[in-house]
C-alpha cells in the first residue's frame, strides 16, 4: 500500500506562520498580514513525525498494537503491518484474507492510497515468492548503480576486496594511498559509498566489510580508495543475482556468528579493531553488522569479547522482537551465537580470567548476565567455520567462497 501525499494528513500542534503567497491580496493588507499553518506540509521539520502520529493513531484505533522493539511494526487481527514512511507492507496468513481486505478498505477510506497488490518490490528489494520459500534480491538496483557510476561493462572479480590491501593514507609519514581525488571524483566516491551502504544493509551482507572500511574515507578519498571502490563494483558485476532465500522447510530458530579482527592491518589509524555479527533464520540471514569498535582493544580476547557484546545486544533485540510478534516458541531455548575465541567465550560464562579483563568497561560484562539468564549461549567453533569472518577482514578467493556458503548467500 502506498499513501499519496502522506505528510499532508496531519494537524499541527505548534504555531507556524507563513508570509502571504505572491499575488494574494487582503483588504487592509499593509504588509503585516500572515497566514497560520494548520496542516502539515512537506519540508517542515516535524512533518514526518506528524504523519507517523496520524498513522499510529489510526492503526491503534483499529485494533492493532505497536511493538516496543520496533515502532514501525504493528500487530493485531492476525496481521503484521510494517511501515517505512508512506510505504505500508501488510503480512497475513492466507487463512486470514478477510482481516487483510478489511484493513485495506479502512485505510483507503481514511487516506488516499494506492493498492499495489501482492508484494513484488519493496524499497528497491525484489521479492519472489513460492508456497515454500521467499527470495530477496536487488538486481535492478545494482544494475542501475553500475550504470550510474560507469561500471556496467567492467570485468568481474570473485571477491569485493583484495586480501592484501592496505588503505591507510600514510604510514610512518610516507603517503601510500596516492594523490587525493579531485572534487568531481570525490563527489562520485561519496555518492557511490552511499548507494553501496544501502545495498549492503538491504540484501548483501557479503559486501558489508568492504563498504564499511571504505566509508571511513569519504571526507578525504585518495586514488587507492577509488581503486578499492571500483573493485566492489567489479565484484557486484559478477554477482548481480546473489540474494537471500528463506525456506519454510528449514528451522526458523534464530542463531548467529560473531567475530573480530584484532588490530587489523588494513587500516591501522586509530588502532580500533573491526568486528561483525550475522544472524540467520529459516535458511537465510536476517540481521548483520560490520563496523569498527568504539574503543581500542589490548588483546585478541578483548576484541572478540567486545564483538560478542555487540552481537549479544542484537540477539536480545531479536528475541524481544519475536516475542512481541507472538513467536515465543522460537525463543524457548537460549539463542546460540557461534564465536571462535575460547578466551572470550569463557569470559562470557564466568570471570575465570578476571585479571585480564578487569580494565574493561562494565557494560561489556552485560553479556555474561544474559548467558546466566539463559537468553544467550556462546558456542566455540573453529575459525574456518565462523560465518562472521568475512565481516571483519578481506578474504582470499577460496576462504571468501566458504564465507558466502556459511552465511547462505546464493544465486537466486
């Protein structure tokens, strides 16, 4: 469902005045007459918030409840309603078509809306459905992006980043990144990173690490960074149809991987370690992250422990989200997070190595409380079996293929 002129539906609580439009005359107008704005308009700072409040009041008034774990999701009447500004996605079981039709009719009565039918495309994501599976891709978005940045005919690569690359601008006072980009090329770099970030957050966790690293240089990109950017485009050129598939036949129980790369040599500036996590359900990834840690770690165990903390926070949110949706049977057991550092995994269970971790911020020990409550469980695995490995470092061809298999990224 697509709402027409969504921001015009709300009434303003604040007093906002406008100058009279050109050509408008009022009796006795001596230049000090203004208009008071009663309805929301596009361009107002509060316009999106006013629209969100209007839609919330409508949905709640029709028997749906807003989730506390995600304020853009409403449930009720055997329906799940997901909202992104003025794009509304309604999910229902085939047995509850009557509730679906009723809500659509009520929405059309209250707002000017366009019913786009069964979802085939949502926010640039292509949706393909059968009775037993759902596939998500962004082939069209990726193809358009390659054309936009002049890379539609580039030679494909098997990995998005060279596994031996160094991206620091200077090392020991020596420039290793080449010349700074011109203003034109700098703008192209920044726009490309923005497009790639959207793609990596939508359906392509396989490029998350490369995009995360290159996004650090948007304010001062150099030749080497542009070359690395084009390498991502070359990888995408050869993997246009890679996406995510969820299967009804596979276990819906959520589980995940987490990893960190202590003192990564790719960018040594700041000395902060990259870490990442990825969670899967029903045969496909549902949540992932690859970013630089907020503090400097002093050992690999500490870097992994901080990475586990970030993964644990996401895991607890996933549990809360599923519980509010009504899928309590999926979280009866602790959510398993697989990691490859024995010391960090041990530290999450009990403070047996307190002397090596007593300097850590107390917030990172929150994960131990979640393990004790049996909300989470960290499981030690070999590094080659860690699906978050490719979210923390560039990998050689064979290792990268293994990484894609572990996170279940395949041609659709």
